[in-house]
C-alpha cells in the first residue's frame, strides 16, 4: 500500500465516521429503525402466542400427535411474553427514575 492510498483510505474512513455521527445527531433514521425493531419484536411475540394457541388447539382436536412439540411451542411463547413484560417494566422503571431526578 502506498502512502497516498493510506491517506485516501484514512480520509474516507474519517468522512464515513463523520457522516454517521451527523446522521445520529441530526437525523431521525435511528429513531425509525428502533421503533421498527420494537414493533417487529412485539409482532414476533404475538405470532409466537398465536402459534402456541393453534398447535394446542390442533393437539386437543387430534390433528397434532407430538406432545413435546406442543409443550415446546407453549414454553417458547411463555418465555417471549415474560421477556417482553420484563423489558416493559425496566423501561417504565427507568422513565420513573428519570422523571424523579432533580433538575
């Protein structure tokens, strides 16, 4: 690698870092990405619960014969819901702590 190539790559890297920093401080792109990820996570939990409900109903009707599969799907759904509930509780607790801080 030549010295001029190093200068070009380091200036390109520097510019890339500056662009990312400006985007983070001035753009709403990160907020949209975060809200989309939260929405996707909640939809995933809801889908997991719907799948658990469907497979349980199928087992009760005799369409599904694998009890292990039914129990595993119920556990996955339960763990996903508990995780979502814990994240919500932590966010609310953090919000309350911030609101109670003296200014």
